[in-house]
C-alpha cells in the first residue's frame, strides 16, 4: 500500500482510484463496510482512502484529552488488509481548513487525485466551516463526471457502529465490546522506552510505552497480546495508569509484562492489543502485596488468553 502525503502533481499510478472519504479513526466494521461498498461500485479500479493527519479535532480542540483510537501507523496497518492500495494522508492545518468545499472537490478530488468514484457516509462534511455535505458532494461530483456512493451506516443491536461508541466501550473498561465493533482487538502501538526498572526488581519486568495521542482506556490491568517487530505474537498482562503504589505521577502509561519472553525491546515498536479488563487500578500497602497481586493477575491473564487468543 502506498501512502501519499500530498495531492498535487501526482503520478498516474496514484490517481484514478475509488476513494473513500473520512477520518477512519479505529478502522472499524463500519469503515470496512464503506470500503467494500466502494469496491463493489467500481471493482476494476484501485481502492483508496483519503483522510487527514493530524485529525482535525486535534487542531480545533487542541486542549481536549487524547482521543485517537489509531495513530497513522496502526491505521495504515488496519486499512491494508481491507484492500486499500493507496492511502492519501493529507496534512491538516488551519490553512488547509480554510479551503472551500468547492475547492476541495474541484482541486483535490478531481484535479489532484483524479478520483473516478467517491464513497462516504451520509454525515460526511468537509471544507471551510464544514460548508460541504453529502448533497453538495453529489451535485459537484455529478457535474465533474465523478461517481458517488453514499453508504448508510452499519448498525448493530445497539445502533450505529461508530468510533465514538468504541471509545466509550474502552473508557468504561469493556475491550471485548470494542473488539466486536472493530473486528479485531484494539491495540496501542508505540516505542518501548526506558522506565524505572521497578518491575524487574519485583520479578515482573515490563516494557514501557507512552500513550501519547492514544485514547486512555479505563485504568487498570488487562490481558493482552503483544505483536513484536518480527511479527511474532506474545501473551502478556498490562497495566494502564499512574501506578499509585510506587509513583502517583500525573501521566498515565502502559506497562506490559510479556509472558515467557526474554530479550531487549528498548526502542522497538510494539502493538499491544487489549483482550480483557482484569481489575481497576488500585493502591497496595507495599511491594509485597503488589507482587502477589501481579502474580495473580498474570495467572488470570494466561487463563483468559488461552481461551480467546491461543498462540
């Protein structure tokens, strides 16, 4: 899959695709449905996604807590198996946000990337102050000879499958509900950094990953699988939070203990997928009580993962 970060003077190989429009945060089952519908409309054409980086909300609501389900690398990894051959990941800033809806359709979609067909949801809005909507896009696409399919949202028993519902499920401590809407377990991808090595001193060494711009799920302990840079998957138990027993700091982070693994992971890029929430974050009386509880957590994590994610 080629990733393109601009829309002007593109080679012909990066033009002429069926282009799905949206933020694609999470790349959930609704997004997969959108892409399948787009491909069905023009199966002979390449399939592409046009999205923005950073997410527009990070520009206009910069003081909001982090909310992203997928950062660029994880989003691209999730789009590739859905048949996407080109990802237009256009830089978004206040200057780009001033582009009119007319210019976005004419200059970016038509003249720039040469879309042969567009696909979006009924609530897609674009251009300066969200001046363009699906009806506007339909009229302008028809005038320019571009096909358009407006796809109704994918529903489940509780309503529309959306990134917002997935965020709520994770923040409420239900990763399995997020899995059902994503079609895969939700993962935090990041680079392993040096910590204080306290886990090693109590017999449970951990790989430490900053949450960064990721959504912070419910604080506590999870059964997880970890995908290593070489593609191997390892079971583990992870804590997400502020570690109140040893360091009640202001910043949450992810610490994962990989089962039956030995090796130096510093500087390596890992994807940590959450399968089950074991317990909330809590403060213990000391390191002995903490050590005993971590041991129990690991036993429970192994039991769950042997059932839901056997290696």
